[in-house]
C-alpha cells in the first residue's frame, strides 16, 4: 500500500467519523436517540486507517419528564421492541459474515445485551411518565469533530503533496 492509498483510506475513515458526529449533533434534542460511535482500526499491514464498525452508544440518556398519552406509551414501547429486533438482526448478520473474528462477535454480543437492557429500561421509564433523552454529549462531539477535522486535513495535505511530487516528476521526465 503506497502513501497515497494510506492517506486515501484515512480520508474515507475520517469522513465516516465526521458523518456520525454530524448525525449525533443533529439529533442532540431527539428523545431516545443513541449516539453513533465509529470504531477505527489499522489498515492492511498496519498502514492506513479503516472504519471497522459503526454502532450505537447504548448508555442511557437523561430522563425527561414527559406527559404521555396511552398511545404514546405504546408507540415508545413498540420503538424499543423494534430496536431490540434490529439489534438481534445486526448481531446475527455480524456472526454469519465472519465466524473467525470472535472478538468482534463478543463485542457485538455485548452491544446487543446493552440494547436489551436499554429497551427494558425504556419501557419502565415510559410507564412512569418519563422518556429517555438523547445520550449525545455536545462537548464530546465537538472535541471529536475538531480532532477528526485535524486528522482529515493532515491526510488531505499528504495527498496534495504526493500529487505535487508526481506532477514535478512528470515535468522532469517530459
């Protein structure tokens, strides 16, 4: 993998992080929203950066007092149940794709169990007149955005330098 490809893989990975961060910031006021987290890993031969997984941070958000109608309670319970079904499907898919990556499967199982607990906690909160707020923490998201922007800019500068060197070499040859 050459230096250009290393920087290009990093741009893709950091672009994914920026998208997740932007989505988290946009949903900071959405009750029940779970922040997205991007897991980064080394590329082939420990060169470059890849976004290996995008998952939801299942830590609970703050309890928000909410005057819910019976229909709202049923709707929130159905949403929690659907979230648990989606988690099970995502976990089953991850296991089916690559059974040799046991660490990834163990991590997915942990996330799945967290989602089940979160769904059960959500039902109890809704029944007691509360609803879970977003677990997005703006200070963390803005710090993450600043760090990602710096890394993205550094890799873009490396690609520009590579292209300038290639151009200069071609000028010398011709």
